[in-house]
C-alpha cells in the first residue's frame, strides 16, 4: 500500500489519512480551484515509523523521491498536516513545522522528518493540552507542494470571523510568500468584501517592512512599504471567484 496520495486522490472522508491541511487541498483541487500541484505523505507512514525514531526508511524514501520527481522537482513547500489540524474548534496554525524552498530529494526527505518531529515539540504539545486534545490517536501527514514564487500572498476568509451578521469576507495579504501573514511577522493589509457582490467595502493599508521568499526574509523596498499590495481589480477577481453561482 502506498504512503503517497496526490491531491487528486484525496476525497472527503480522508482526514485520518491526510490531515486537515491535506484534506482542504484535496477538496479545493476537486472543486476546480487553481491549487499548485502536490502530494501528501499519509499518516500510515507516520504510524508505521513512530516507534523507529521517525527515521524515513528506504521504501518511503523511494516513494517520496518518485512523487517529488513527478512534480518536476524544483522548489517545494513542505508542511505538517496533523489529523487534528483545521478542525472546527482549533486551527493549529503555526504549531507544527513548515519548510519553504526544499529543492532536492534529500532536502525534501529531511523536511518530512522535521515536520514529523515538530508534532512533539514543546509548543505543539502545550497547545494541544490547552485545547484538551487527546494525543492517543494523533498522527501526522505531510504536504509537499510546488512552491509558487508569489509577489503577493494572503488569506481570504469567505466569512469574516468578526462579522456577526455574516455579510463580509475578509482578505489579509502582504508582499512575498504567505508565511509572513500566517506567522504574524508582518501586519498585513486588510480588505473587507461584500459577500453578496464581491465589492470592496473598506481597506486598511499597513506598513510592511519585510517579506518572505524561499531564500528567507528580505526587506521591502521603501516605496512599497505603505503601498497597497492588492488593487481593486485583483480584489474584485478574488471576490468573484468565491461568490456563489447565480440562481
């Protein structure tokens, strides 16, 4: 039985195999969204190897290397996808490891092992205890995904979590890769969109002094630090993309 599933091979009942993040990417792929190509190292590998100090055995090495070659090689993001991530009660954002810019088979294998190990980090264990999560059945899948060298990245909440009426969407974005936004290393630009029309309701442009690339953190050019990272056309495209089809 293979320990690898491409995003196209992930289905709605596969959370226990691919974790919360892997499941979301699989469902987005099935829905036709432009998801960069990738695959998951399933929880079966973690469960098989957790009593062996989580050392990647030769069979799994071969499977991961082959899947990486099928992606075309090059730079990838390697992210944890625990079975309790992205559920309705807790997001676990930033609790486990993310490695950006792995660009060789050896680097990908090392990144997978680092993701596994991060499940037992002091920070992750403390977070689970605060959330009352039972570790007994906990397992880790790992997402390996082609890394897009984006100029702007961010998060779109199809329902603004601070809007009790559910009338707004929220976009948070900044220059470079999305790691700057999700890690909290920058205060992103924020935009509210109407959930019915996609129209921009308001915007809050913040000073963004750093950005993240596959090579690490870099300074933002002075003339761009207080510039909106998304214009009205781009925001309109985001809004239209997630609006329900006309009845």
